[in-house]
C-alpha cells in the first residue's frame, strides 16, 4: 500500500466503521490491531440496535436516532461491499409493561415519538393478544412496541466491515507504520491508558457476559425486560445478554454470573425455556465517564483523533460515528455534538 492517509488503531466496530466511511470516500486506510478483527467488545452476538426513550430529548438521543435510521442503509452497503451478511434486520422491539403506573407513561411517549422520531419510526402500546405468541408475559397485559429498534450479529457485522474495507483497498494489519491522520479507537484498553497518562479517570471497562441459544425465530422483534435483551438472529440463533460487571478478574472468561443470567432469561421469556445454549461469550465495554461516546480531538495527543466510549450502545452509534469522523478527518467539517468531545468527559470528572 502507498502511504496511508488515515491510520486507525483498533479493529472494533468504531475503528472499522470509520475505516469503511473513509474508504468509501477514496482515502487510503490502514487499520492496526495486534489482537485482530473483533477481538474486543465487538466480537459478540447480542447486537440490539435499540433507542433510548423518545421523551426528554437531548443531542445524544438525536445522534442515536440519526445513527439508527442511517443503519438501515449503512449495513446493507457494508454487505454489498463485502459479500458477507451482517445479520442486520429492522424488526422492532417488544417490552412488557409490568406495572400499572407505567402504562400512562408509556402512552404519553407515543406523542413524544411522533414529535422527536418524526414519521420514520413509531412507539406504540399494544395488548398482549395483538403482540402474539412471541411476546413475553406482561402483568398489565400491555407491551411497548417500537419500530425503530433493529438488530445485527455483532461478530459477523464486524468481519463484514473488515472485508469491505479490504475490498475498497484498505489494509488491516497487526502492526504497521502510523501515517496520516491517526484515530485512536482502542476500546476500553485505550481508555485505561489515557486515564493513566492524564493521571485522572477518563474512562474504563465494564465487562459483559452473554449467551447464544439455538432457537429459530427470524423475523420476530427483539425483546427487552428487566435489563435483559433477547435478539432473534436471522441464522436461527437467539442472543441473550448481558451481565454488567464493573470489577472483574478476567476480561474474557465466563462464570456463574452467566448461568444466573440464562436462568433469569428463561423465567422472563418462557418461550426460550427449552432452548439449548450453544455458545458463551464475554467482552469489555468501553465506558467513558460521560457514558456518551468520545469523538474528535484526542485528549492526550493533540495531533490525533479519538473514537471511543461506545459502552452499551456502540453498534447502534457506529454508522453515524463513521460518518462524522470521516467528515472531520477528510473534509475538516465538524458535526460532533459538544457532549461527545473529550473535553466534556474531562470536565465531568472535575
Ligand atoms: C456482552 C456485551 C453485550 C453488548 N451488547 C450490545 C448491544 O446489544 N448493542 C450495542 O449497540 N452494543 C452492545 N455492546 C457494546 C458494544 O459491543 C461496544 O460498544 C462496541 O463493540 C465498542 O466498539 P469499539 O470498536 O469501541 O471497541 P472494541 O470492539 O473493544 O475494539 C477495540 C479494539 O482495539 C484493539 N486494541 C487495544 N489496544 C490496542 C493497541 N494498542 N493498538 C491497536 N489496537 C488496540 C483491541 O484489540 C480491540 O479489537 C455490548 C458489549 C458487550 C461486552
């Protein structure tokens, strides 16, 4: 490869989405990751692309909305450029409403969604009979159904992104020269290293464990209840996740916390009670102290850029992050929300 115009450190969904957007615009891209594609948080199998609630509107929610809407064309474009299926599908999400006092709140959000989501997606309150056999039990008999939620198979999508970048002329390598614009997308390990350099906590890692079940239900909406995601993949598997562990010994080992999560999932979603577990996985989510992504100017090296802090919604945010980072790096156009800048993260810690 000729001299790279863009060098990205980290082959997770953040680094590779930026690499893809830059490659589509004709830039010569090099992605460096000593551990390989999808070795970090992006190598799992949950993949809920789900919105925050449509009320109390904030720039972070607007960015997420735009990213989820952009996902509808972004992932098919990745598939077209890679020849690999990402598992992307836009089948919405069902959430049982288990307390009577929450029904009026859920109903009030119908008009919030009309106002803030526009005509691209809907927030509905439906009865259990309307929702069908796949719907989880609901103590009130009511469920929220939103049409904005989509899902993806994270590991397949990450591999598809990598292949698309290579097909567009980019290079993905365990080691190489850092040339051109340098983007730090090193996930939780990058956040820890930045914290050490700054001598103050900038971000950290939150471990998650997840399981994959053999249960054929493609085309069904994803489910969400009591913090637990159920994602019916197109390949006849169902991802369930995830634990949330601030303190952990091994970043990749599974333990009894995952057994507890599987038992909880089978109680909350009885339709899954006989589904065999076919795979277990763990990864560490990169969490900035703002809990928002960190984009733009690097907090340590003024000549670098950063894209990190995807935390629990990294796959939903990645398409728009790829786009705004390519705008910034290649065209000098800055569309990054102020709350997402490294400075905001540092100030929140003061
Ligand atoms: C159990 C679990 C379930 C999740 N479920 C969902 C979900 O349903 N929906 C959703 O949107 N998100 C979900 N997430 C979050 C999502 O996976 C992350 O937000 C996202 O993967 C972060 O992507 P990333 O590219 O920033 O980090 P990573 O994927 O961790 O990538 C960082 C990369 O940097 C590399 N690296 C480290 N050090 C260096 C170095 N010195 N030089 C070069 N490279 C380096 C690592 O090897 C790694 O490959 C989940 C996460 C977990 C753990």
